[in-house]
C-alpha cells in the first residue's frame, strides 16, 4: 500500500477547494448573464393594506380572502445546495392568505 505524505495530501485538498470555488464563481457569473429582467416590482401593500399585481387586487383562489402576509422564499437548486452556497439561488415573493394559509407565488424583482 502506498503512503501519501501530509504535504501531498494538503496540496490535493487545496486543489480540490480551488476547483469548487471556480465552479461556484462560474455559476454566479453565468446566472448574472442569463438572468431575465423582472416583469413586476415587489409586492407592496396599497393604502388600504391589500395587494395589487398588474392593476388587479390579489385574492385567495381557495377562500376568496384579500388579507395576506408577504414573505420572500428561497428557490433552492441541487448544485448550489450541494456546494453549500444556497444563498446564491433566486427567490420569489409569496403572499400567505391570512384566512386559510394558501400561498400565492410571484416572481422576484431584481
């Protein structure tokens, strides 16, 4: 059996780390280049506390409620999760119905 000294092991480990960092950087650059422009702005409540998207008041498709709590949800991908850099993933705006809890999803703005 062949023995590997500690300096060779550390060099290989450092090389693997550099490769992973290069892959993560390439993903960030490609995502920035290929990212589609946003179609709508963030979900901001109107003066009466309700939400409008494209000029129409948002209502729950399940119970018809018009009172929502806004949240931002991370959209994980397997590769970025594997590399433990999930924070680079896209996110989406979600409205949670205050009556029944159903989630209504909207694309995140830039």
